């Protein structure tokens, strides 16, 4: 068996639901693991099978969303390699879908048909996720999706590890409104997530007594200037911009905003929903400092397990590696998948995995997580403020929010997902 770190042993102990006294050495823990049957039985079962566990990774390493997706891919690979080091025979294939939904579907088909994968990890935009859904259904294969999304979907073929709207957008709009920023401007990329997210923001802002002054979109691949939009922002004087831009357009947006910042109110802010620590580095922290974000994880979170996660990422990919919410979700989704496998005695059928969805509890660097009946994860929403260093400090936390992808209990949201989740 390959060398295995004590932190990985501890996570396997947790997955196996093994009770410890608390003073065992790493060697004693490995003995307990073997005696529990976790390593002995499951590794033996895999070794005796016709093929090892096969995983497909579908991430853009080129195109508009590459800078956001590459860190997710790296974190996902790190988690897979931790299980490899524990002795589990795994092979994985990666495909770059170039930020194009059409190619996401094409390569998902290839991963399922040619490579016969047991699960796929990845996709970024909702357009790419929706593009692969028919492929997942055709082959009865699960996708572990790592990114926050607009909701209005509850596919039995997807395990959703990003936030739903009520775990990100709704708490953020509440925070903006409660901070006396009631006149808002919406700007986003022109595709599924920003369109639906802004519909939610508009409805909820108006429900709370605020005003949406304007709503503007640019193409996902937009690389032009924002001078026309900035002129409108200066004229309308919002106290907050809700930013659902995705990918490389953010750099030009924040650069243009810096040029007019002194013409806006002193309490003006931007609430961003799709830029995390890695994106902030690419945009330039000096352009984003002081503005706000809403995520479920920040690299700056305290705790030994999170520090181990950060250290392991840096040991693998370099000392300047940054962790963020999407990479955190990519990493933890692998642990969720293995927990489902363990509960099913390593039967990889999606039908078998579904039977254990609501009983699975798995390790994350910030505490245990679990699914609801619709294969979404319970999670916190953390409002953050971007620091000049590029890190994000916590401003307010909304804890352990139950995912509600179709917003059934929100009276102001009746027109958001009228035909979804039925």
C-alpha cells in the first residue's frame, strides 16, 4: 500500500463510522480500519472486479471559464489521489470542454461510452450542466456538480454541491437590503444562471421594499469595455450592484468601475456571486477590495482541517495555490461519492447510490455535510468582504440552510420556477 497521511487516515475513519478513544497512533488507526473491513473488504472487492473504479473529470482548461475551473479540477484530483494512496484502485480521464456547453455534452458522451466511467465530476456554467443531462440519463451516470447555481432544477442524475439560490442569493439580498442599500443595479453574463439569478434578486429586492434601477447583460465571452454601462450606473446612482458576471469579463468590469468609483455614494458596494479567491487574483485584488461576495466557504476560515486542506493543495500545486468555494466543493464531492459507495458496499449503480443519499454524511475541511432528498447539500451562506490581499473576511454567516432549489416556500418567487421540480 502506498504511503498514506494521518489526515487521510482520519477521514477514512470518519467515512467508516469507526469509534476511537482518541489517543491511537497512525499505525493503530490503520489496524482499526483494516479490522473494520473498510480497506480490507472494499479494496479486495475492487481488486477482484473486472475494472477499477473509473471517474470522468469534465473541466474547462481553456476558454472564458478556464481560470475558474482549473482550481476545481486540481482540488478534485487531490481528493481522488488521497483515496488512491489509501489503496483504492482508481483511474480517471479528464476532458477540456473549452467553456462550450456543446463540447461538454460531446465529452460527457465520450467519458460514458468509450471510458465507461462510474461518475463524472465537473461542469461550471448551468448551460454546460444542462447540456450533459441527456447524456447522464442515457447512461444512468451521476454528475457531481461543484458550483452554485440558480435552482429550478432537481435532476436525479446530479448531486449538487454548490449553493442553491436560497443558500446564496437570498441571504445576500437580505444583507444588502438590511445594510440600507435599497437602490440596486443588476449586471450579468447573458446565459442561464445570471438571467434566473437576477429574476430572483429583482423579485426579492422589490418584496423587501428596494428598487431595481436597471438590468444589463453582456455575452459570456465578452472582452470589451463597460463604459456605456458605467455611464448609466453613474447617472442612476445605485448603492449596490448585484454582479452575476462570470469568467474573464469581470476584470474589465472592475477596472471600469474603479474609474468611476469616486462618482458614486460613499456606502456603495458590489455584491458578487461568481467571483471567489482565485478569480480575485486574476482580476486584481486592488480592483475588488472593499466589495462583497456571497459563498459557502472562504480560504480564510479557521480550523485545523481547513488548514490541512490548504496545505495539501499547496504541497501539491505550489505555495501560491489558493482555495475557494468551488474548489472546496470539487474536493468534498469526491468524499461524498466515496461515502455513498461505502454505504452501498461499493456497488456503483446510480440506482444503488440514490438509496443512500439522505443517510450519507461525509468529511469536509469545515465540518461534516449531508444531502437532502433532492441530492442538494445543506450548507452555510457566508457574506464576505474582499481584502487588499485578495483574501475574503467573513462579515455575516447564515448557518445550515436547507436547500430549496424551486423556492416553493417563498411567496414572492412563484414565477421563478413555475414548471420545475415537479
